[in-house]
C-alpha cells in the first residue's frame, strides 16, 4: 500500500509538470502567432511607412515599442506565471509572489 501511495505521489508530480509545460507551450504558441501576424501586417504596410528619420529609432524600429518588455512581463504575471528570478516561468499556484510584485513595482 505504501509503494502504491508513493507511486501515486510521483505520478501526481509528473502530471503537474506536464500541465505546466502544456500551459507554457500554449502561451508560447499564442505569442508566436501574434508575432507572425504582426510581421505579416508590417510587411503589408511597409510601403506606407514614412522615411522621415525623426519618426524612427537608430535601428529603424518605431518609437512605440519602448516599454514592450515590461508590458510582456506584467502580462505574464497576470496570466499566472512567475517573473521573478527565483521562480521565473513557473506557474503561480499560491496567489501573489512578493518577489514578482517588487520587480513589477521597480
């Protein structure tokens, strides 16, 4: 009976890891679809972009991209993932994380 109980515990941990991995891949797939859609739209509208250097950064990217990394981290946190250096990428199962919140408030 003890062996069966320990095997069940191991199986539960494995199912939890697989569910976290599935969620992570689903989010990654969704993000990749958004990037692909954005690139397709950018390619379609490339002829309408102004050549005025005052409207572009040095790398040729639009000014409105500033802060996108912070927005992505905030979105990940609100979707239920850790963004702190301690548990980065793991699902938040026990409510808010003080490390993540302190990182967002910086």
